[in-house]
């Protein structure tokens, strides 16, 4: 039972970290990393949020070094 609780706590921490990164990224950071998303609607940004939460380490990396991970010119 202890192992399952540890795994659940780790999943909760990962999700909360993803939420802490995802919300500011969707609110402001997506404009910095992708030029075509500058005029994105709120609905589009809300669709990005679950992916940002799940993939938050990659989001942080791409947010810190904009332009290198997108492949767009």
C-alpha cells in the first residue's frame, strides 16, 4: 500500500508542477515560443493546457530557449 501511495503523491506533484508551468505558459509564454499563436483565441489556449500540463518539462525547455525547438523560420 505504501508504494501505491508514493506513486500517487508523485503523480500529484507532477500534475501540480505541470499546472504551475502550464497556466502561465498558455497565458503568456505561447506568444514567445510560436509567432503564429500571438493572435490565438482563448479556446485554442485552453486546448493547449492539458498538453502543457502533461509535457511540462519540455514546455519549460522550449520556453527558456525560444526558437530552437519549433523548427519554424
